[in-house]
C-alpha cells in the first residue's frame, strides 16, 4: 500500500500495524472531508519515524497536544497538515524537513514559531492562522520560496521588515491582528497578487494608522509611495 486513510468517529490512536507499512507514502487520519468534525488522537507516536517514505501526512482536526521530535526523520515529507488541534509548540526537529512545501497549523494554541522552521527553504505555503502568535522570527527571511503566508487571527502588533524580503509572496493575509503600521518596505513585495478584490492581502480587523486603510486598499505600490512621500519632506 502506498496510500492509507484511517477514519472513524472514535479514532483515538494510530493503529500499531500502520508503522509496519514502510513503503507508505500518504497517511490520512483527518475527518476534514467527513461529516464528523473531529477525531480524538492526542498523540502522534514516536514510531512515526518508521514511515521513512511518507510524502504526505494529514492529521487535521484531532486533539493532538504534542508532535514528537521523530517527525524530523521523515526526510521525504512534502505536505504536513496539523490544523484544528491543541498544539502549543512544535519540536525544533521540524526544521529538518527540507522537502516540506506545505505546512498547515491553523487553529491551534501556538504562541511562537521555532526558529528552525524558518530554514525550510522549499516551503511555499505556510498557514499559521488563528493561533495567537505575537511575534514572527527574523529568520523567516530564509523562506525564499514562500508564496503563501496566512497570519489571520493572531496577536501581531507589528510586521517585521524581514517579511518584506519574501519577494516570491503572492498571498499574504494579515486580517484580525493588532497591526497599527506596516513596514516602509512593504511596497517591495512586488509579486503580491492584489487584483481587484482586495483579498490578496487582507488587513481587515487591524487598527491601522500608518498607512491609513484607504491607502492599503490600493495596493503595495501606493503603500510604497505613501512612505516615500514622507522621505521627500
């Protein structure tokens, strides 16, 4: 078997037999597409390290409280979904997943991201919405291939200049934080897909003062011109 989906309203643990499937590539233990809203797995066993060929691991909507350090041994992992759990931290070893390009962490209890996470050079999609993150580490600048960054419903009071170095960003959602200002270099995010719907970079729910909301709604170029006008004066 290369792909396995385990489902059940009463699913509370990972069956031990799974860890003998050393050729397994896709393991899904998430009710995301089912009528049941949440399973009950609280622990991802250390034996997950036996599944060295995993490329996709889906464990959304469980009750996970901790991710073992052994997650870092899954060197082929490309997609990891952990949204809608009870995680308060991530192991530093997650930074070893150099092939990871999609990581979902929405709706947990995270307060910060481990620095090694920002060394995942292949990551293109990072969703940490609805966590209560208050700071973004400066090492996020190393995510050079990052295209999508979702930071909605957190506790951000400022957006670090380092985010403006992520020149491949196409989508950046910042709604419902505590942002009062944006970095003067925000206009350097030239690849943001602003479009006409003002949804590529969502600022709603922030007490923005500089630049004012009406400037933000026009796009990065206008934001850049706003700050340049102060430099001229």
